[in-house]
C-alpha cells in the first residue's frame, strides 16, 4: 500500500519468508476506516480481484484492520500465508476467469454462503470452492489461512465434470489427500529460490497444484456416486470417530464435515439400523468403557462422563448400563476384584 496513505505495522503481522514473490500488507486505524470510501481499491487487479464489496463490519472497525499475505505468485497461481481481521464481502464476479480457491484454516473461521448453501471452515479444515459463481463471505477476526488460488482453466479440464464445483468442498486437514496437498505447499515454500529463477519449475508447480485440487474434488464427486446411502454413512462414521471428542459434535457438524446436506445425511442413516446420534453416543460409550478398563479407580465416573461429552453422570450411567449391563462403578469394581 502507499506508505503515505496507509500505516504499515510490521510487528503485528506475519513476516515474509526469504524468496517471497508476493506480499500484501495493510494496517488501517479506526480513523482511516471511517474516512476512506474505498480502502481496498488496490485489490481490484491481481490475484485478489475476485473479491468485491469488501467491508469491515462494526464494531470490529473500531479496533482497526490488519491484513497480511506472503507467498508466491506465478502464472495465476497464488500460494500464500494470510492473516485477516474481520471482513465481509463477495468472492467471485460470475466470470469465467475467476479462480478456484482453497483455504486451509489454521485459526479463526471463514464462512461462505450462496443461494441455499452455507459452508464454514474452522481451524484444521480446508474449504475449496469455485468463484465462477459469486459467494458472500465473512471472515472472523484474527483468521489465519494458507490460501491457494488457481485459474479455473487449469482445474476444469482435469475434473471432467463441473458438478464437482457446484458446491463448496470441506474436509479435515488430516484427510490423506488434503495432507498431501499441504505437504506440496510446504515444498513450494522450501523451493522458493528455484521457483523464482525457473519458468519451468513454476509451470510444474502450477500443474501439480491443479492436479491435486482437481483430484480432491473428483474423489468427492466419485464418492457421492457410490451406493448413495451406505457410502455416505461410512464417510459420516469416519468423521464421527475422528472428531468424537468435540463438544459440539452434532448431525449438522457431521454433514458439514462430510460435505453433504444435513437432510441427505439423515436420509442415508435412515437406511441403517441406527441414527446419527445413536452412533455418536455408542462411540463415546466405547471410548468411556475403554478408559475405565485401562485406568480403573484412577479416574472417577464424573470425569469420564465429562470427557466423553455426556451431560451429567446420571445420563452417562444410564446409557452405560443399557449398553454393558452394569454401572460404571460396578464395572470398575469387578475389574479390580478380577471377576
């Protein structure tokens, strides 16, 4: 930004790495936010041009605004570590040249909405979406992401069908294919000097990134084309087992993590012998049972109930007895007595 117009605060922003090809930083005071009609004008060209209608919501504007992006930019591929305070706007201008965007969130939250779809990614998740259609978005204060934008023309031919881009893709970063993408982006950082000097290396990097993103999107589409009910149930159960210690784990959260509508998830489980909440409760009971077996009197029933997200001890005891035919205390005693 223009140093005479905007105040740069390097101590409060992530530092750029050696070999950085792309850098954008901004610090706006509350006074500057109020006095400026268009603080994001410089974003109208370049890799952030798909962002429009940007606004700093109140009361966040009273605390100023900070933004930093450092990374690499070549041939339309941007890979950058981004810090952003509270911000709202529109991503995508309904243009063919608008990019496919991926955000690997490390802190905070980004929420996107389009028509009836509402997608939100928090720390430890990735969100991939096509900005050809417009999305309304909201970024929470102090959100940090690894952002990747790549031309749609590099991704679409590899997918084979645009149905994979009809809705946002959300997954946990622990998924093997997402972990592979994250490792590739880390390799791009380590190879920054070579990328700066070699057009061939830049072309390889863009082709690899496009292949990885299209592969992730294509696999989601292929999974959705499996036996609809049981394939989705298997995916949901995997998500539940991975996130079983989350206090907010619910059918809505599971549907979002799997990447399917909540109604579809309920309909898929209706074809099996148990509901979503039955499976969540059963998985938590299995974890609680294992903990009691391993720790015995070293842990109290109330501690185990709280750890595995049961509302209170009586609720936990009732379900434990229904599943195992004895109370938690009696189970521990029988283990201690060797019966």
